[in-house]
C-alpha cells in the first residue's frame, strides 16, 4: 500500500549544487521563482529556460531520475496546456475553427509558455533544493535564513526543530503503518473490497493504532530530549556549521544579475536587441 | 505423523536483478508436525520473522511452495483470507495493533472478519480470553488503559479467537516478566493440548524453548541450520554456539557440574528436571 511513497528524494552527490551553501540556495530559489514567473517575452523565456538547463546540468542528477520525479505531474501539465490552448481568446482570425473550438495563435503561445514555465518550476526547484539538499541541511538553512524573525518573537528554532523531527519520523511511521497493516491482515481484515464507505471503515483499525503509537513516540522523544538537557534554541551550537565561500557569492550574484536581466529582456523586442548588438560591435 | 505446514524449496530474494539483491531466505525445506510445538531459534537477522510472514501468505516466496495440510496456499490467491483464518500469526509486540473501544470488541475483530455468526463470536471470545488469562471485567475495559502485559494477552487472544489450525507466534513473551511469560506460554500450551492446534513459536529465550517446545528449528543466515527434537538440538552445544546461539542456563550449569564430577548427565534443559537430577545426585552420595 505504502511501498511507492518516496520522500525527501535527496540524491547524494558532490556536484556544484550539492556543495553550495544551503542558505544561499534558499535565496537563489526565491530569485529563481521570480525569474521563471516573470519571464514573459520570448527572449526572457529562453533565458529562464537556459538557466534551468544549466541548473539541471550542474546538479549531477541523472536525467532519468528527473523524468521519473516529474511523471506524476503529467496530468497537471497536460491539463494546463489544453486549457490554455482552447480557452485563450486572441486577436484576429482563429487558426482552427471547429464548432465551438477555436484555436488562436496566442493560445498556442500561451500553452507552450505555460507548459515550459511549469516544467521549469518543477525541475528547477527539485534540482536546486530537494535533490541536492538533505532534509537536515534544509531545515538548518531555513532556521538560519529566518533567524532575523526571532527579533519579533517568532519561534524560528522551534519551527525548524519541529520540521526536522517531522521529516525524521516519516520513514518510521511508514514502517509502522506497514506493520499494522500486516497485523490486521493476519486477522483477516480486508482493505481491498467493498464500497467506499466500507473501505474507509476498514482504515480505522490502521489509523487508531498509528495515532496511538505516534503520540507514544512523541512522548518518548520529548522525554529523551529532556534527559539530554534540551532547552530550546538559545545558545545551541550546530554540529555542521554552514559556511559561505567565494563560489557561493559568485553564484548568488550571477543569479541576481540573470533575474534583473530577465526584467529588462521582458521589455525588449527582437529588433531592439539586434539593434543594440549592432551598436556595440 | 501428519505435517500441518510444509515448506518446499522456499527462497525469498529482495531486489532481484539490482545491485541490492539480498536473499533473506535460501532454499528452505522444513515441516511443522501437527499438534506439536515447534520452536524457531536463530540469531537476529537470520530470517525467522521473514519465515513467519510466509506461513499465512502475508508475503509470497520468490521461489518454492508453502503447503498447508498438503495444499499450496498460493493456489487460490483470492481465498487468502481463508488461509489466514486457518494459520493465525501473532507479530512481535502485537499490543501496538489494538484499536477498538473495548477489549471484547477488539478480540472479536478477527472472527467478525471471518463472517461468523454473533453467538459463535461471543463463544470464541470467551474461550480465547480464558486461555490468555483475561477476566470478565477486563473484557469490558478499553484496551488502552491496560498494562503492557495485559495488552499482549488481548492481542494474542485476538488471533486465538479465530481458532486457527496453526498458530504462529513471533516472540510472544518478549519483554514480559517471568510470571507473565509462564502464564501466556502455559495458557497456549494448554490450549494446544485440548484442541490439537499446531504451535510455532519464535523465541530468543532458550529457556522458553526448552520448557515448551517439542521440536526445534535453528535458522542461520536465511537457511535451516539444524532441525530436530529438543534433546537432539541441545546436545550439540558447539554447533549452537557457532550460530551465535546459546544453551539454556540450567544446561550450562550441568555441563560445569559434570566437569567437577558432581553429576553424570548434561541433558538437563528445564529447571523441573534439574531438580530431580540434583535430588538423585544427593541421595546417591
């Protein structure tokens, strides 16, 4: 039942993206999202596409793995593309007109742009964060990036701790769920037949023991943490101290420049670019 | 002697065709005689629990056949529920699978799933709880307010109430106090003696195996390492030590006694028998 659940699809490696400071990666992620969503003109879109390609290339994640991770999204992608294709009302004559179906040139453009934009978002963010940052690095980075909020009494450390505990317990709970399913199956429980209501009812013997054991584990963990003198984030040091070096700053500045460039490219047309280049040379 | 369960050329292999290929069980051939208690012992990771989950069709062997009274249990996969009601399986720490409002309704979960009539379910629940040492008063309580040992009894009663022909128990007494161990294992033995059920008990405790089992199956690295009567197995101390296993403590004591010429026999596996031996040794001196 839960065999297919893969989580925290961290892909161990030693690529440029793996070595980049996770905090820098978080900032780059924000810039990347802006860049992809803002790119409107062809030139800007090409730039964002090229940058996504660059990210994938330097991540060292195998292409087949990437494709596999994007597979569940095929339906969403296809749906968005089709909606854009058929429901964009453009100017001038439609290219195809068949009863109520009218396809305009701008419809095709929108569909392609939307498809590429979504695909970039999914692949780009996954190589930037999920594939190349271990869950622990990520929570540490979030804690560090959000730490200024501590000044206005936001419990940043507690949130980060909760997040890493939650991530830590996902595999444990999946294992526990499988055990409980087996145990109830051994008592002739049937999860696969009957109508919806019957199937939902069949989940009760799984969910109740699972909740009970989750609460029990939480209490045990809290006790264990207290026994080891955990008292919150104050004065707590990290095993792995995050360090940014020159490479990280170069990366950050480059991405910032690309993002700014995309804003300008949005306002330029092809002829202007050609003219601009001609002026230079 | 008929065999309740028979395993033929069983192999379980994980990740076939990948670099992570691992054989959890390798060409197992064994049988469990009807109406007897077979103890399965083996070092951690030797494949005991994997073997247990094969016996009632919870997992399918990569190769080989599991025969229940001569019938292949995988012959009709759609009727697996029937097989599971005939081969009861109690997992390790079964107390974590309790879910219902009262102990009584939790024990009747299995029989209910079998589609039995209400009065039959009631009868079975009463019988199972008696053998597991649960009182009438406890049946009405919530399973979550019982002690760990009591919860264990409820969980075992939940499988016993299905009245399976073969009952497989994975570490039924782990983590219980000595009295609790004796009551649970004693209750199960008593039940077996009355109803002729075949019991298969996985255990780490050589004492429990010596006290209750008729036969022993020793597992090592996913293979059957030794197999035979209790006496036959515990005679071969060296071989057991090789499988990172042990003898009952009382037996080790008698081996030491013999070295000092204080007694003659070393085939002493239970405290009761040891008492007789010692008395004999004292009177003969």
